[in-house]
């Protein structure tokens, strides 16, 4: 069967922790979109692992697959694999031959273009990892795919076509000097060597065929989304979005596993108990102005700094219209709520229950970001819950949660129309209260 993990907000929901938890019953963990802009932090036995490209299931010794919907920086991939091996793990990661490769010139262009956008308030807050420019080349049919690295002659042809175009953009459009990242011979030498390593380690696969065969043989597949619904290129707050589809539909197009297969499985939305994000753009429930001290408190307590960038995240009350939008876009069968412990001990706990847009009550997000920016949150207040021994609560289970916290969770479940599968009350796997293992729901 399949289980698809989807971020319900703006990324940073703690998806990696749930992938790690439920990965125990998975045979293969598959990333279906994004690249090394996806920060996943997994904590096991007090050991912290920060991953940006390798699927989170690697910590559990599972086979990991980077699907065709991903963009892959081979330098990052091998750095992460080597680091995990140095820490005593033996990761088994396969890469789709149809996945596109992040080249050095993509990273250069990412930085140049983001700087140019900053003057027009269109800055998306990218990680500077070359993700957007790589997806642009994919759609423009001038990209280099993992399979191309395996054939030096094909790689040379691809580079000779695309690199002069990229050099011209840097020199003629932006008036800058193109460096070694635009040297065809140097790029060919490095990436042909990468192709030989991928081949020698038998790391590349025809993803759809590989995964389909495993499913036919009874394997459990866990699809791991990166980022979150509201920065989906189609369903998010455009243009402040990522360049791929974190929603559940991306699990099909980004892997080659059919939508009827994904749709018959479980789709679990991961929710942070409050809202956070890195980057610019509107945020109706943001805690700012006179609430900035509260935002600072939550940020420090929750460790709200980007895994990839280290940037402090903006903080807001939970945005429930955003969750309703996410549930509809992906068809959640269940939700997991993380960081419930971070809200403990506050004098007040609120959520944005709906929006007021020029006197009209909206239950979900408007289609355009400009209208979303005009929305005022209609806040709903909950009774706060106290600090408790969260490790003991995690050990005892859901009924040990403070009553007010369970009221909060019941409300969220009702609003998204899906049951609670898990509640995170700390960073370690042992600090997640599991109500349902989606792999065993129909068992």
C-alpha cells in the first residue's frame, strides 16, 4: 500500500519526524518533488540528523528513492550520504533517471535573479540552491537529467546547447561576469565522473517501473512531500511559492505511480500547532507589532529557524482556512499535529478560524495572493493548557494530554474533516503520540 505525507501549511511542519515514525512499516521512502531546499530534521535516541535531500527513511535503514519530480544536486547527495556513513549508517538511495540535475550555473542564476526581484517586492525567499532555475529548464526542455550523466556523449551535447544560453543571460542581461560554473569542459569532467559513480554504485532507476514492481510484490511505499501546500506552485500563494507540487497529486506525477494507486492509499496532512514560515509575502495571522514578544518566545521555544538557511521563521497563530484548503487539495485521510508542547504555558491560545474580506466571511483561502493579503483573521480563542512532563505524556498516550489541548485537537480534526493520527509533543520519535499507524489502518 501507499502512504503520502503532505505539508498542510507553508513548510516546516515537521514532516520528517512522521516519515521517520511511520517509516518502520515502510519498505521504501520516496521523495516526489523539491530538492535540497527541503530541510528535514530527524531525532532518534537524542541523535539529530539534518537532511535536505536524502529521504528521511534513511535513518531507519529503508530504501530511499528520489523520484522524477525531484531536482537533484549530486554534490549535496553524495555529501549527505558520506556524512551518514561516517555516522555509522548505511543509506541505500536510488535516483530516478528522469529526475533533473541542479547544475552549478543554476545556483548562480538563483542568487542573481532573487537579488533582482528584491527591488520589486517579488522576492520568494528562496534558499539559493538553484531549485527554481532547474525547474525552469525542465519546463523549457533544456534541462539535464540524471540519465544524461550516464552517457558522456549525451551530457556533452546537452551542455553545449544550454551553457552558452546561461552565460549569455549572466553577461548580456545582468551585465555580470560568468565564472567557472559556465565552463563546459569543467562541467563535463565533473558530471561525467558523477555519472560514473552513480553507475558504479547502481543508484539510478526507472522510478515508475521500479516502484510499480515493488508494489506488485507487496511493498509498502511512503511518499515524502517537501515544503507545504500553501507554497505549491499551483495551489499556493503565488508568486511566493516553490517550483513544484508538494500536494498529494505530486506523489503520482513525481514518481510514475498512478493516481489511482496513490488515491487508494492514505494521505496524511502534517500540521504545526501554530504557523511559521521563512520568506516574504502576506501572513494574515502573523504575530507582529505588539505581539512580537510572543512571536519571539514561540520562535525560540519551537526552534523556528530554517533547517537549510538558518533564517528565523515568521510566527503566527494557526491559520485554519489554510488547513481547509490543504485538506481539499490533497484529500486527507488523517492528520498529525506537531509542536503542541510549544503552545503550553501561554496566557492565551488563538487560531484564525476564518477570514474577513471586506465584510465577507471566508472559510478558505482566496485564489489570489492579493486577496489573501487583504484578509483579516477572525480569531477564535481557546483555553490555554499548562506545561506538563511531555515525555511522560508521550509514554502514557493521548488521554494524558491536558483537557484544553485535546479540545484544541478535536477542533482541528473537525475543521479539516479528518481524524488525528499522531500528536508531536517533542522532537524525538519517542515524543510522538501515535493513535493510528496509517500502514495498519486497514489491517
